[in-house]
């Protein structure tokens, strides 16, 4: 399969400096890093302290992978205070 698009998903507390990484398990190659963007205001879509977006990876040259290849997620969260509903996932598009 060819990986053509990948975007991570994190909830509040996702580390804006490190985000979430998609890694090819066999080689430890980082295929994509998505960084959450936090709002800074009060308007809808820019709420202070909430994740308002996350940067995707769009591959101009698709990444060729076997359909049974293992990929790994590394997701970074700020642990200086308690969070509820912490989770991470990837949305991948393949051709």
C-alpha cells in the first residue's frame, strides 16, 4: 500500500512541542509528526487552552508499505496536571 496522508489526534494536554508520532516499527523511522495547535482567544475555533487543530502530513511522494507492516504510535502529553479523556490515534489514507 502507499501511505498518502496521515494526521494524528490528541486531546487537551497533548504536548505542542512533541505531539504525536507515527513510526515504522522495524526501522524506528518517524513517518509523520503531528503537532497540536492550542487556541488563544474566546472566539469559536480559537478557545484558549483547547486543541483547535493539528498539523497533518501530506506525502507528495507516497510512502510504500506492506499491508501487514507494523507501525507504532508515540504520543506526548503534559503530565504536570491531571487530564481526563486522554487518548491518541491516527487517521491514515492509503492507496
